[in-house]
C-alpha cells in the first residue's frame, strides 16, 4: 500500500488489515503517522510493517519490496496510491516544468512500484494491482490540467498492465475518487464542500473510508474475474 501514513492510504491499510491482510505502511516522510497507523492495526490484532521509501526512487522501492518478500514470502495486493504533488493552475499560466513534473512523478511511481512488485505476483501466479487515480483524469476540472492529464495516463497504464499480466492470474483495476476529505484537500475543501455536496446525488463529500471500501472490494474474492476496470468513487457527482 503506497502512501499509507495518511489519508486514503491509511484508511485502506486499516480496512485491509481488518479483513485479514498483512499490510505494509509505506511513507516518504511522515514517520510518526506511519507508525501510528501500524500501531492501530496491531492493537486491533492485525499485522503491519512500516516501510520508508520514496515511490519515485526505484532502488528504495526495490529494497522495500525485497524486505516484504523476505518477511512474508509473497505480495498478493499492490495499491498504488501515494499522492504526487501538482501545480493547480490554468494551462495559460502553467510552465512545462510544472506540468511535466506531475506527469513524471505520477507515472514514475506507478511504473517503479509495478516493476518491483509484478515479478513476485507472476511467480505466485496471483496478484491484484489497484491504481488510485482521480475523476479529474476523465472529466476536466478548472486548474487540474496537470493532475488530470497525469491521472488519465495512469488509467491507460493500468489497462496495459491488466492486458499483459492477465495470463498470470493478475488483475489490474483503477479506483478514481472525486473530492475526498484528506490533508491533500484540507486547504480548499471548506470553500467547496457545500457546493460539491449539493451537486452529488449522495449529498456529501467523500471520506477516505469511502475510497478504502472500493479498493478493498477490488482486492477481495468477489473481484476475481474483474480486470481493466475503472471505478469512480464520487457519490454520483459524475456519471458515465
Ligand atoms: N483527496 C482527494 O480529493 C483525492 C481525489 C482524487 C484522487 N486522489 C488520489 O488519492 C491518492 C491519495 O491521496 P490522499 O488525498 O489520501 O493524499 P494525502 O492525504 O496527501 O496522503 C498522501 C500519502 O502519500 C504519501 N506520499 C506522498 N509522496 C510520496 C512518495 N514520493 N513516496 C511515498 N509516499 C508518498 C504520503 O506520505 P508522507 O506523508 O510520508 O509524504 C501520504 O501517506 C492520490 O493518488 C491522489 O491523487 C485524492
């Protein structure tokens, strides 16, 4: 579970642990928060391992994955979730460096983590890869051109993984949240919460556990023949 010291990742790790998974709490700099998530899981009777690794750093990721395999012998589920920063601005005021740094980080993280984990899943002839995208990848939102373009790349990437790795018993699916109340949105959510809720059939803004449940269902038994899919988690604010 990449980026599980806070937000959607932390809630998903706790939910998966609650359902019996041994979970890796990966973080980049929030050591205290990562250990707090792991402690909460252990206090509830679950198993958790804390692993510092910047997901855009291939050797750090490889080391993390080797550590997990040494400890537990296998990796059944990969959740590619860590939040890559991006500039929120119009195309007119965006520089190539701002734009490309988001594309690079988003796709490098997915590439690096998948490269490190998929060979183990191939060996097992089993695996579930879940990529956390964003509704902004399919439906434009003002100021989100860098984020949305990067996430639509991630959506395509997941389909290619689904196609190439299906014959090895590995599924790959996308979960795409709309606005979720996390640290990432803390700066502006108060300004838009009521408006977003009023345009959402389920009449509220998502909490991290809403996304965690969608991820857990794709990681669970019920999704054994589900691959290459895109699951929006937005309370119906955008419909296909
Ligand atoms: N919140 C939303 O409204 C929303 C909407 C659509 C999609 N999403 C997607 O949901 C995912 C999670 O977002 P969130 O809102 O839960 O974010 P968040 O609350 O900001 O948490 C981000 C997590 O990612 C970790 N992280 C960041 N950079 C990392 C790196 N280079 N290597 C390893 N870990 C790293 C952070 O760890 P450290 O604290 O240690 O850095 C933290 O655990 C992201 O992919 C995001 O794009 C979020």
